[in-house]
């Protein structure tokens, strides 16, 4: 007779592998601080709130985090030592015997074989916030990360534990059996006949666990973790696939197009900047539906974005912001009189060819320091950017050249009395010059807000051409229609105009008009490649 207090489960075999990783605390702190920014603590997937720690085969500690859109993946140099307790051969033999007797599932053999042959490196996910706090608080200059992995083969007396038996074939538990003592459960929903496997009073299972500890000085933290196998697959870039790009030029382009990117995340085709690279040119375009910015810069790089029908890719606003944080640190502050110069390594990742897709699509944009161990990447949305060439007017019937600083100051004064909701400012131009030469014209800014009052200001030193429009004024003595020249009036959002002018660096600004309902074109000069388009508004 078996005693009732005898344990219902017991360990048949076990193997423990301890991996000790010693790293610089400051180097690890830099990486976990970056990972904390990228981890998503509000996600419904717990693994996204963690930082991945993984021991690499090249003797480095991998630190990574992602929110499924943005990713940081870095490595830090480490000293790695591994010790094993228990015999893998004895464990595998006990497991094979258990499978032969029907006490364990066949898939468990694969787990043991992977350990014995491939020897996978330990990987776990630790809460990103707590990991950062722990590494920051640890004393000393060196941190010891201790991974303790354990494979355990356990036998459980299921009948004595809960009056159930386990089928040796389908591994299902059952409280009843057929007359001959076999399993009466169906192996699947589609099966018509019962399983018929032998019911066993005991079963054996394999458990794989990983525990992680952080040690420094006399401090020790044993942290809870999630399995690293649950961590999403991260973008991978081959060492030979990187392309060099001028970091100063890239930063300048992104800084000029970022103000006009739409903040509406539901409009993925506008919530980012279109980047086109090729033929020695880097072009950035962005729009929010009310204004558009196009910037061209000469650049030398082997990267091209014109593959197939794709001329470029839309880099989401989150990726633009990350690059604008990364690039200044890479460029640094040049000495007085020197010109800033630095390169960044970039790469575009393509989707794998499929039977349903006509051609591969860009899936992610990655960047890093030249030869660096920390890779940043941004997932790319499969969105079609609007045809911007159709928005930019090819020619302007009227134009005016204004001192940029004076115009910005005057606009800011007008916005004091303008509507806070619309920021509407009326621009009135008056000049009689019909030729192609620029002549002095009158430019007046005015606002009229019933809740505040009205304001107006004349901007001095303005030159332009054809700054008028025709308006019917009656009939002559013979009954013919008579038209006269009247000032050209244009309504615009003053806030958009100020933002565009402040991004420019030229002393003057060239303003091109066609009609009161046509877009306003802003350039540094009439032939400048950089263009800002502002849509009109009715006042």
C-alpha cells in the first residue's frame, strides 16, 4: 500500500547549464537605456515591455528591444564562461526510453537533441524599466550576468494526483476508458474513431527554465524573465549590405521636411517623409494636405531606392524623429571654422518574394554608426505617397520677393489678432508691372477677428511683377465690357507661412502666385530646387 503523503512527481533526469557573462557596467547601461526607450510598456503583449538579453556565439551580449515598429539591436563585448552539471547523454537516453514506453511526447526528444547538438545560447526578456534601474544602481565598473538553464525530465503519477490517466498516443488525460482499458478520446476534431491508445497511470514531461541574475560587488538581483523564444523576430542586415550616406545632408533634409509631416497616424501615406535616393541626389518630400515641402541635396552613395515601380519609400514620423536624435550625436560639434562631416551607414530591407506579390517591397529602414554594433531600424508602411509633382505649380503668373526676416516678424504681429483656430492672414499685393523685370510693389498683411479686432501692416522693400488681377468695372460708351486692374488678394494660414519661412536660411524669399485659389509657392530664389507649397484659404 502506497503512503498518501508520498510525492506524486519525481525527477528522472536533469541537466543544468550555467553561463556567466562579464560586461562593462557603463557599456551595458548605455544599451539598456536605449532599449528602455524602444520597449512598449503599454502593449497587450508582455514580451514587448522587455529587453532581450542573449549570449552570442562570438562572445558578445546582445541587448535588443522593439515595439514592432521601431527596433534597437546592439551588442556589447563580454567575457563568457559556461559550465554544465549533469550528463546530456544520460538525459537523452532517459528521454528516449520514456518516449518508447509512451510516457513522454516525441517532441521532447527534439528539445534534448537541440541542446546536445546545436547548444543554443541562452536568451531571455527582462522588464526594460526594471533592468535599466538595476544596472544604473549597481556598484562597480563590471556587471556579471548569470544565466542558469535547466532541462528536467519529471515523472508524475497522474492517477493518484487527480484520478486521471494519460493516453500514450494522443497525450490527452481521461477519467474514463473503453472496456479494454484504451483511450476513448478522438485524437482530433476531424477524426471519426477514438484514439485507442493505452492509458497510463503515470506520464513524463520535459521542462525548460531559464533564470537570470545580475551581480556586482556584493549586490545580487534575481530578476523574473520571459522566454526569449517569445521575442519577435528582429530585422537583420548582412555586414556587406550597408551603404554609406552623408549624415550632414540627411539631417538637413529631414529637418526641413519634418514640420510638414502629418501628425495623423491613421493617414500612413502622409504620416512620414518620402525619401528618394539615386543618381547622386537625395530628395525628401512631405505633406499634411495643407502644405508640402520638397528638398533636394546632392549626395554620393551606392544606395538606390528606385527598384521596379518603387521610386522611394515613406519613412514614418517616428523613424524621422529617431534619426534626428541619432544624427546630431554622430556628427558632433565641428571646431570653429570647420565644416561638419560624418557618414552614417544605412540599408533598406526588402520583403521575401511571394507568389501573391508582384515584386518585393521595402519593409524596414536600418541605420548605424559606420562599423557600429548598435543597429536601429524602422518598419516601413506599405503606403503610396501622393503624386507631389501634380501639387507643385510649374509656373507662377505673379511673383514677389520679400525680405524673409521682415516678413516673418510682420506675420507674427498679425497672428496676435488673427483667429486662433484658423490663423487666417490676408495678403494684398498691388503693382502694375507687366514685364519680366521686378519692380517695387505694395504688400499688405491684414487680419480681421470679430472677437479681437483687426490689424494691418505694410511690408517695405518688396519687389514683384504682375501683382494685380483684372476685375470687371462696367461698360464703355459703345457697350463693351471694361475691366480694370485691382490689387491681388490671397488668403493663407499665417502659422503655416511662418513655419515654412523659419525653416529657410536665405535673406529673401521668392513668393509665386497664380490665382486666389491656387497654391502659394515659396523658394529662396526663382530657380531654387527646394520648394514649399502652402494651400490657400478663403477669408
